[in-house]
C-alpha cells in the first residue's frame, strides 16, 4: 500500500488525530482494502459506504481526514498506478511483435485471430451487397451484440441500459447499405469462441473481417499485435504505421474500431498511463483489463 501511495502528495495539516483512533483506523483500513481489491470495478462512494456500514458523508470526511484525499481521489490514483504498470514496457511491445515477423496472423494475440480487410470499395459503398447477420449474447462485460458476414466476425459492441437498438445501430450505421438479418444461431458460435478462453486455439483461429478506410484498417491491424496484459499508446501506434505525427487520427481510428474486445482497442492508454476514453465506457474498459489480468494470472498459476 505504501508503494501505491508513493506518488500522492498530502497537504500539510491534512492529517489530524481522529476522535476515536482505534475504530476510525479500522474503518479506514477496511475502506482502503475494499478499494484496493475492487479498483477495477470502480466502486461508487455508496458501495464503499455500504461495505463499512457508514453514510457516504461520514466515509468521505473520515477518509479525507485520515488520508488527506477523498475516496474518489484515492481510487483514481490507484487506477492510474496500475495503468502505469501496464504501460511500463509499452514501447517494446509493438517493436517485439514486428521484429519476430508477426505481420500476418496475430499470433501474440490471445484469441489467435486471423483477419482480412475487405476492399476499399466495399467500405466506400457502405456495405452494399453484403448480408450481415447479428445476434445478442451474454458476455463477461454485459450483453454483447455481434455482427458477422460469411467471411467472419465484422462487428462486436455492447448493450448499455438494456437498449439493444442503440447498440445495434452503433454498428449498422457504419455500413448503412448492407442487408441485416437477425440470426442468433449464426452468431452464437462466435460468441462462445470469443468469451470462453478455453476455446482460444491457435489451430482454429477466429476469422475477423475488417471493414474501414485503409488508414483505419492499418490501425486496427496494429491493435491486434498488442498482447494480453500489455498496453501501448496512440503515439506508438502512429509511429509503427509510419505516421508519427498522426496521433489524433490514430485516436479517431481506435475509437471507430467496430470489433471491440477482439481487436483490443481497450489496451491503448494515454502517454501518462491514463485510461483515457473508450467507446463503450471507461468502466467497461477497466472491467476488460481486469478480466484479462485475471486470465493471465490464472494461466500462470496453472
């Protein structure tokens, strides 16, 4: 815990002796333990207060009196600390994958994805002539919507607040002239492959179809080279695609990634290590990173 707090500056006089040293310390200890164990879930102040049996106001003032910062600020600092740890070796992540010749199928990507890009013409025509099948399926990160063509997975997004139509529209607007058919039987096998780590098999790679501009596809192909439990930055990606000054354009392309999770745009962080934006929400981004970290640790333990 001292390591976690090493970069936090506490203002002089911020820490005072509480009226009830023993009971207050025990409550603060429990708050710190709770946040430290659940930071990936980004617990609300209400959840923290409920855990220790106090009101939100009491928790806020008690924690600030003892630690010199609010529970929310402590959570942000802890999140940033973990993000920086992920980012520590980012500069070498993409370099390593290129050096070992992984410019085709992304063998360092844990889903063992193989991909193909549709022609620029397919993108420019808005998907005219394409039949795209879609279905809704459970995932570790909430309900997901998948879109597939006869060539493979073309879209993956998430449902928020039970609004399936909004989630589907977010994907279909990318290819407005395609024909869409609801067919959960067709997308269910893909969902099982994607969200079940026991089915991530190199000899049976998941086929992904990338439909976008040439620049976007190059960015998405680079994302596929980021290994699990690693992270990179927008500037690193820009450098690797030969456009070192195109960080903003790279950021826009990352945000338009139509195949969430599989094409791991959640593994891109700000240069400072900040989680920055995520099309499907920062809470979900943190949940995915935490889930992946758990899978990695579980694999090592095994």
